[in-house]
C-alpha cells in the first residue's frame, strides 16, 4: 500500500517534540515557583497571624491580672509576710507558702525572661480585718473575732500579726485557712470555724474544704492579730516563659505550670514608682520594695512580651536588637533607657511582634492599715 504524504497526516518530528517538552517544562517550573512563593507567603501570613493572636491574648491576660494586683491583700500588716497554707485537695495533700506582695518581678538577664507573680483576693465585703478576741495556739479550733461581718462559708482567710515570726527567718508568718462555719446560735456569733471536712456553700451545696490542715499549722497569735477575708477564689499567679510559651502556675491550686499562650518567647517588666508622693511615676526599675512604705511607692507596672511566628524564613527577616520597652523621658528630665533583646542569627530568621502596656496599680493607690 502506498503511504500517504498529505501534510495533515504528518507526525511530530523529534526536534518539534523536544521543543514542546522544553516549553512545557519551563512553564511547569514557572508555575511551581509561583505556587511555592504563594505557599511561603501563606505560611508567613498564617504564622504571623497566629503569633499576633497569641500575643494579644497573652498581653490581655497579663494586663487583666496586673490590674487586680493587691486587691484585698495590700494591708500594711500583711505586706511582705510569708503566707503558710495547706491544700488538702491536692494529690497528695501538700503544704505550700508564698510571699504576700501585690506583684513581684523576678528579673531575668539580657537574654532570659523575667517572671511575674501576682497576688490578689476577690472578697466582696469591706476591706477591714477584725481582731482576735482570744489568743490562738495555731491549731484547728475556732477563731474568736470582734466582728464577723462579710464572712461566710467557703471564704479563704489570712491571719496576720506584726512580729509573729514562727520559723525565725526574720519575716513575719501569716496563716491561710478556709471558713467552714459561722454559727448563729447564741454565744457562738463571734466564732469562725475552720476545720477539715465539708461546709455548705452559698448555693446550699455540701463542699469539701480545701485549706484547713487537720490539727492546724501551728502558728500562734495573740489578740493583736487580725483576720482578713480574701474571698472564695484568691490567687497567687506566676507568669513565666518556658519552651516558647507563656505559662501560669497558681500556687493556691497547683504546682504544675499550664500553657496559656503559644509562640511567646520573652517577657520583660519594670516597677513604676512614685518616690516623692506627687502622684506621678518618676522612675522605673526591677528592684522589689522591702517594706510596706516601699510598696506604697509602686503605682504602676510596665511590661512587654515578644511573640514569634513559628515559620522559619530562609532569609534573616528581623533586625537586632528587638525593642521591647521604649526609652522614656520622665517629668524630671531623666531618661529611662529602652529595654531591648539581642537576637542571634538563627532567631533573626523568624518574625516578631512586641506587645507592651503601662498598667496603673489601682489597688496600690492606697494601702490600708
């Protein structure tokens, strides 16, 4: 049979086929490059958004708790004392203690984060504390007081007396307990019961007590001692940075750190102090006061947290150092230097967002006696 030589029936030559494959490969490379760049931009945007969300949430949580610092615990006789407690609902039950400062900064270094410990109560009654009308040996017998107004079952209380240093460390010792009864019978209306066992909460539900050690903590008090009501849910919260996360431990309830925000890599904080009582912050530092009068000078906190994206860029995308807290010129003309964080070359491959705030300590404007 004779082969057809009609032009429409001719196939591709080898040269034409190779040219077509080459053009297709070039197009594929271009499309692949566009997709890769688009994916990188998407990852950068997504990881940056995640870091910004985590940073804003972390900053909000810190600011909210800082504003509560000192509420119900900033009485002169209590400030700086070691509060001793016992948690019988832990597994196993445990003794614990903490220093009663409204807010305490544990300073890190130029490359390690600070931590913040914030203490406050949530009582809805008056701020004063009644006195004991009888000395107490530190056991689990009733406290007799001159006024029980505002106390109810479930309240957490602190007993404090100037000069009571039971362990001889030079720091006053306070006792934490929980109210399990306020008898109304004649001759019992001056008693505050704090025993291990159940109590009836405000909703009429039988609830196990938490902070009453059987037999008591053994710290004795005289009739000079006062009983302060911290409410049902006081807190002693420590915020810190660990493994790229903002963590929280509330020593009133746990010894285990819980993650509250991911992608948070640094925390820096400073006390704002009014040293001349003119109503204006005139210095910032990280030195914790050592007396009640010193705490009266602490009227604000400024802090900064650095959130980092989890996506590593191929190039260095962040300049060093990273500014955490800007420099401040005070009314006196003095300048507080900026707080910065030096980044290693590896860390500069990540993007950062810094959140900072100046928080007035509303509960430190006055410190009751």
